[in-house]
C-alpha cells in the first residue's frame, strides 16, 4: 500500500504464458488461445502505442495514459480495461507493475491508466491511516469514459475496471456507483469499505473477480473492523447476494512454481443472475501482490497464474446488457 520502490524479479529465461481468449459468451470447449512472451529485457510493446493525455474535471487537471494494441483500428470497436493504481502510485507505475500492455497487445483490448490525485477517493480513508482527497473520482472516471469514447473506437458494452490495492477499493466503488457503464470489475488486494458498502446502489448485477493473498499484511483478508474495511468474505458475500449466486465450487490451481511457497484455491460462485459470477482466487501464503511470473510486491509473490491474464479472460466472458425500463 505504501509507496515503496518496485522492482522486477529476474527469472533468467523467457516465460511463455498461454492465455485463453474467448469471444462473447464462450463455452469451455470453444476458446481462442492467445500467446504472450514476457521477458525481463524485451517487450512486444512499441513506445508509440502509449499515449499521455489529460482532461480538466471538477477544477483539476487529471492525467491519464492510454495503451493501444498493435491491431487497433478506428474501424472496429475495441474493449476497454480501466486500470486503477495503488495508494500513492502513478499510472505509469501501475502500467509497469502489472504488464497489462503485454496481455492487451496479444488479446486486442485497450487499457486506460488514469492517475488519482495521489490517491483514489475509494472509501479507503475509512481507515484514518490512509487519507484521501475529497474528489469525485467516480465522476472523473465517468468523464474519462466519455472522453475515450469520443477519441477512440471503443465498444461501450465492453468497458471494465480493475485495480490493485487502493485501486481495488476503487474498482468496487465503481461497481457500486457506475454499474450503468462498467460491465465487470476485478479487484486485487482491495475490499469494500463500510462507506462504499453503505452507499452502494448498483443498477444491475455485477460480475466480480477477486484476487487476495491470505497473508496480505496491508489489506488483511479478515478485514479491519476497527478501521471500517470489510473482510474478503463479507465483500464477496455482498456481491453474491446482489447477483443471487446459487452454486459454489472450489478447485485448486496447479502448483506450477513450487519455489514461490504459495498455492491458489479458486472459489467460484456461479448460477448467478445475468451470468454475473463471482470468482475468488485465494492465494494461500500470498502477500499484498499482483500475481504474475516476474513481478515483485509486498510479501510472498505467487507465480502459478498471471493476474492480468486471468482478469482479461474473466472480462472477456461479460458484456453490458441494456437496462430495460418497464415504463
């Protein structure tokens, strides 16, 4: 959570990640594989694919970065993933940390990296140790979507939000207050705060993916009752109730990297209304990190799956459906 120096862990080899990519509402037997090579010294991304912009909102100049995949064209509508950075970080730090651009380049989606005003007003300030500016960040993201929709060719039914730590808190706030525009969210190391939960009024069900380390020392999975942060179980229970999920399945991911001293249990809450599943990747002995093959973080880093790949596969299963008025 605190602004510490980030570093990459050298693996000494090229890591090949197989990404399962689907079109629309896929079934398990119809997938399109997308392949990404991630190397500490090389990248598939050209610097020209990254653009820096700003917009004036609510009296502030708000900065953001946009990544355009190599196959981007104005003749097609592209999915958009909005990435929300951690407490005290910047858009550029979040971009470097997650390596989402590598995934986006292979799987043909755009990524927007907005910068908070140092911190996101996400409800995290319910814990007085993490003060935030009293900004309308939901309004800023709403205005950003409008701006991106005017400047780029975006599929308005396939706009998603994900974030790490404070960004994960913010993703949940968007799920509560911007459900008319966000098709699905994913949170890594963030939960609902009491304030966000109290003021949560989604207009629809919301597909949710959550990734959390059991040994997370910054955002404990059991929550911080005295600091008004809900536990992971309480957070997921909130969305299971909204989505009316009726089935639970637990599976263990293959421990493909035993040296990381951690394993992963996937808990799937399914049979939900409107295909709005709630999925939880519980990282046993994992810390406050973004799981992946070559990233560092705060605490033990799991390398059995790549958070960016997993999040995109989840997003690619969902799109926004029109809200039908009864009048």
